[in-house]
C-alpha cells in the first residue's frame, strides 16, 4: 500500500518528493525514536538536510536557494512528517517566516539575512505568539517604539521555533493602538538573536514533537536599527495573514505524513497480531476500522492537493488553506486514535512508533491557528 503515492502530486514536484523520501529513509526514520526519547535538537540531521538542499530551499534561486514552490514544499512535508514530526519540524522551521522577508523586504535585507539561510549558514524563525495571546493575532502586545533611527522592542514571545538556536527572527510587534483599525497596529521586524536586550530560553519539555525546540523570548529594551522594519509600518497583520495561507497548506502535509505513519503502523500490526487463532485483521470490525482510516486519509489528501493548487493560483487562498489544514490534521488525530486501539496494550509502550505519532498529532491541530480559528475562516470565507 503506497499512501504517499506521487500521482496526485504535480509532475514538477516528483523529483524533490523522491529526494525527500530518500533523505527521510536515510536520516530521519532511523533516528526518530532516539531523538524523540531524548528530546534533543537534531543539529546533525539539520546539517545533512542543508547539505542535501532540502532545508530553506523555498528561498529564490537569486538568493542561493532553489526557489521551491508551495507544492514542492508540501511534497517534502508529507515525506518528512511520515518519518518523524519533531525532526521534520526542525528541518522545515529553519526558514520559517523567511517568505515574509522575501516578499516584503528590500534588497539589502535579502542579501544580509535571506542568503545565509538559503546557503545553509544560518537559520531563522517567526515570532508571533505570546504567553497571554495566541489565537488573536491583532491582540499581540509586544511593542516596538521608534526612538531616533532605532526601534526599541519590549515584551514577550512564547512557543517560538529557533528562538534559542536561530541567528535572527522575523518578529511581529505592535507599532500602533488604533482601536478603530485593529488590523493596522502591527509591523514586522528582523531581530538578530544576539541583539542587546534579547533573551531566550527553551520552554518546558513537550509530550510530542520532541526533536523540535521552542523558546520563551523576552525583549527588554531590545534595540534594532530602523532599517530592520520589513515593508510598511502597520502592515504586519496582513503580511501574516497571507503568509499563513501558504503555511497552512504546508501544515496539511504535516497532518498527511502523520496520518500515513499511523495507518502504516496500524495495518502492519493488525496483520501480524494473532488472537483467537487468527490474525486480528481477519475480524471485520478491524477491517472496517482500517478501511475508514484509508478512506479519510484519501479524502484529506485530495483536499490538500486541491487546496495547494488553489492557493498557488490565488483563488480563495484563505478558505482552501484553512480547509486543508483542518481536515488533514484531524484525520491524523483520528487515525492515530484508531491505530492505538488496534495495538491493544502495546499501544502505550513509549518506544512504539504509534505511541509517538499519537502524541505528535495533538500539535498540528493547534499551531498555525487552532482548528476552531480555521473553522471561523472557513465559515466566513465560504
Ligand atoms: C509545538 C508548537 C510550535 C509552535 N511554533 C510557533 C512558532 O514558531 N512561532 C509562533 O509564533 N507560534 C508558534 N506556536 C504557537 C501556536 O501558533 C499557538 O499555540 C496557537 O496559535 C494557539 O494559541 P494559544 O496556544 O495561545 O491558544 P489560545 O489562543 O489561548 O486558544 C486556546 C483554545 O481556545 C479556543 N479558541 C481560542 N480562540 C477561539 C475562537 N475565536 N473561536 C473558537 N475557539 C477559540 C481554541 O480551542 C484554542 O485551542 C507553536 C505552538 C506549538 C504547540
């Protein structure tokens, strides 16, 4: 059974999908259990991914990347997440938010910040969420005040991938307080992580995605030059909204990869496990459970690839990205739940792949906007 079959993937993404599969088989899958258990940042696998040209390569060729399209990044996501979600997130987060700098930043910013990420010399991240605010993007409180030819940042960010490991971050901060125009109060800034007044530490241990690391960042009079403003002041919310239209399609690949892993594990276990003198896959109840997993997976995957096409063509991107993200990540949770049940008692052994997937699937239903927020978007934009 080939779940991540390439026929649904546009032809131009076949080669990179194959590269991602081979990389995942060689570098991610064999190390997944160990990294999950130790909860360590996989520096060596990240480096191998950079060398293989599979990390941060959405950045354009002019800037040293491969200019991979959204569908190519989605193809990579499915393959990487099937092998391990935590390692996959670390690999894919190395350029998280860089798209915003590429789209709205100027040439100097491209050369100074994007090129080293594309060339594998630096990694970056996107800092939006805060300890007290997550879903309400227009409610974020970290503030950037103009002072002469500098901006001074004060506030906190939470959950930030590469907040400790990264060289610089794209930071979403408040530059206005217009109650009448909630969506015009934020801006985007490039913040080097060695700037004075920037402090970051890892958040507490997570139950899933353990090979990825997130940070709690404190900005205490953190000064950055005014040239680090990305695009126009006050346009940050809209930059983020557009960025998430792409990001959520990629997250649908997270859901699909995880669902594929759960199905593979459930299928293999059910066929190998005997009870009452026969394989448990001979019981019709088990067969129907496996059939439902396959059905839901194929529906979600068809939606995700349709959404990728719609978003690339700019047709109702917010709607399609939200539908793909919601459906795929929830199918992953359902498949993991069913996969656990078919594993019986062995499901709770922590070194089992199904137990790892079961813990990982809790996360993509939350990040890049909790699925309730996606449903708000789906309703409003339908
Ligand atoms: C592993 C991981 C990695 C992450 N990486 C990053 C990162 O790199 N950068 C970054 O900026 N952020 C990151 N995040 C943060 C993530 O985007 C937020 O957790 C997410 O947006 C939800 O915010 P919250 O956790 O504050 O939940 P809250 O906003 O407090 O919401 C809690 C719950 O309330 C409900 N809810 C909230 N609002 C509504 C509504 N309007 N309608 C209906 N229900 C609602 C939902 O059930 C929601 O799950 C990461 C999170 C995780 C878990």
